[in-house]
C-alpha cells in the first residue's frame, strides 16, 4: 500500500482559498446587475433623461409637455361645452357649472398659450377625436338627459386630468410648468365641485369608468423646444356637429361670479 501524502497547512489553505475565490466570484456575479442597473437603457431614469430638454425655466420633461398639451386640449372642448350648458341647461346648477367652465378655461387657455410661447412649444388647435365625440353627444342630448350627460361626461374628464395635474405638480422641475399646474389644480377642483353640485353625477358609474381606464394612452407630446411657428395666437376650432362655438378672447383672470352662486 502506498503511503498517503502528509496533510500540511499549505494544502488546507490552498483548498480553502479556492472555495473562497469561487464564492466571491458567484457573489459578484449576483450583485453586479444591481450595481449597473441605473446605467442600463430602459430604466425609469433613463427614459426621463431621454425625454427631458433644458430650458431657461428649468428641465422640461416629456410629462411636462404632455401636461401642457392636455391643458390646451381641455380648453378646446370644455369651454364650448360650458357655453352650451349656459343655453341648454334646464337647471340653474347646470347653467352655473357651464359658467364656471367658461371662466376657468378662458383663463387657463391664456396661461397655457403664454407658457407654450415661452418654451417654443407647438399647441393643438382642435379637440381630440374622443373630445369631439363628447361634444357630439352633448349636442344631440336635450332636456334632463342633457343635464345628466353634461354633468357626468365633464366630471369624468376632470377626474382623470386631476390626477395628471397632481403628478406634474409633484415632479416637475420647470418653474413655468409648476405655476401652470397650480392654476390648473385650482380650476379643475372648482369645476369638479360645481359639476357635483348639479346633483346628476353618477358616482358608481364614474368609479367603474375610472378603473376601466386607469392606464389611458398618453397624448402625443409636442416637439421639444426649438424653432416653431408662434403658438401664442393659435385659434381654437370647434369640430362638427353644429352648432359651432368660438373661443372668446382670453382674460387675465376669471371674471368675478356675481350671480350669488358658486
């Protein structure tokens, strides 16, 4: 029988060293993706940086540009809807809500056009296809059915934009967008309040619609700052069906409500 080789300290430590080296390599392989994740394309930070441009008022993100577009689009259909409610509404509460819509979006439309001009952003001049459909629904409704459709369509739309305003106000790094979000928040909350005061809002149906449409597609954002046609004098165009509505001259602030209602 051949003698077994002597066990010495060097052999023990050599084997232990190999084990430690293997474990260390495995551990590094596991944690390296965590260290490098922030540098990988497709992460939230990567997308944010890719969609953000520098301006004299602070960084302007893709969400900021989408918000500016949404404010403009809201005025292009909610202002004529408010004008119509003042004529077709069968209750004073509905007519009051219509008046608040006109006042609020006249003010916001001037604000958003000013912000877009300073940031060299192009703005839409007509409502989206979905918004045109809402106007068509209101145009064909009459009497109490009109009141009900007006209150619920407008309340649902304001509820959706309210969450967008909050997200933008919490995250924007652009001073112009931050102030516009403040103004939009005040206006939207006022409109939600007066629409609910009509007594026609179906909260159960609204909740179901909000859940079903919890992740709506983003509105295509306008191009980043750059040479554009001056957006300040953009003329809103109300789509068919008739009657058509024109956007009144923008005011510096909503005119006071002297009717005694809110």
